């Protein structure tokens, strides 16, 4: 599966978007079948000429001849997401930072991302939506497509007022060197644990406890894949502050369906080594 990766060029978008990637196939016989795994980022897939079937953690995308545009949003999930693609595919995926999408929607995140995957229709309410898509998909050069995409994103950008406040909390949750309890994090920001939980579910779609679990998983995964000094499961777990090996194994089993060793041996890296998929067929 060929993936072309690009990064935000505008300063405002660099703050809220990790990267973009393109996938394009020209064959009606194309087929891919893979698992994606829980993440703290939020992918938004923009497709041309596809139909989509969504059933819980199962997503099937198929190219069709009829002209249409379809946006598919991945919300929060805590078990693997099974994705199948068939036929001609032409899509760009925007990988938003954890709070990033909130700058581009009027409704709370939890209202537009209630499920592991859903059709995303928030932008269809803007007058510039269809002109943007027509211009974007009529352009074949991906570099120029990024320029068109970023112009559109900037035109609908609205600063998310709680961004800095929640970002500071996320930084504490992501600090595995000096881990602070959820209760103490709430106290540091003059919040009750219940209020913090409510804010997280509203703007991030999960509780602080669930977010930290996924962040810890991703932290350990990056250490394994990119840092040669973490050459044992014990070192990998310790560096991400898993309190014991059995808990480390349990989290991986819950989030990936496999024990850590089997999982590490089964995944492939794409998009400048930022995507980790487990392909079920070659």
C-alpha cells in the first residue's frame, strides 16, 4: 500500500495537525485488509468515489463509479479497528493532534465522534465545502493538493478556547518520567476529578484514565520501534511506566489483541514510520 506523507506548512496548522497522508490506487482489483490500533491522534479521511459500511470496529470502504465525496472520521477506540479497502481509492487523511479537530468543528468533539468510526458531515454545512473538494480532487499533484487543503482548513479555523488549558493537562498525562495521579492533576488545575472527566469526554471522547492508557501504549510502541536501547520487553515497559510486566502484557492484549512480542512482530510501518498497521493479507 503506497502512502505519500506531507506535513503542515502554515504555523497555525502545525499547532493542531501532525501530518497528512495520501493513498491512491488505480486498479479495480486492489484490496487491502488490516488492523489499526488505538491512538491519541484523530484521523479524518477524505475520499472521492467510495461507499462505506461501518459496523462497530469494522470498516469497509469500496471504490464506486458514481461521483461522490465522503469523509470518514475515526473517533476514540480501545480495541483494534479492522479496515478493508477494495477497488479504486483516492483519499487524503488528516492526522489531527488530540485536540486539533476541535478547532474546525462547532459541535463538541463527543457529538461528532461518538463511535470508533463514523461518517463526518460537519463540513458539509459550509458553503465552501463542495468547491474545495472539486478543486482538491481535480488537482493531481499532491503538493498542490496540500496547499488547497490548507487554504480550506484555515478558512474554517476557529480557535478552541480551552485548547491551552487542556493541552497543559495532556502534557502532564503524557509525562511518564514523573507520573502524577489523575486526582492530583485535577487539583493542580483547581478541578474536581468529575469535572476533569467530563471535560475530557466532551473534547477528547475518552476519560483521562483511558487517554493515559492509550498514550502509554503509544509511548512504549515508539520506544520499541525507534530506540535500540529498549531491546527487552522489561525495558520497554519500564520506560513507559507500566508498573509491572503483567500489567504491560494485559494492556497490550486489550488494545491490540496480542501479547507485546507477537504484536511487535506483526506490524508494519508506513507514512514516514508514523503509521503502524497489521496487514492480514499481502
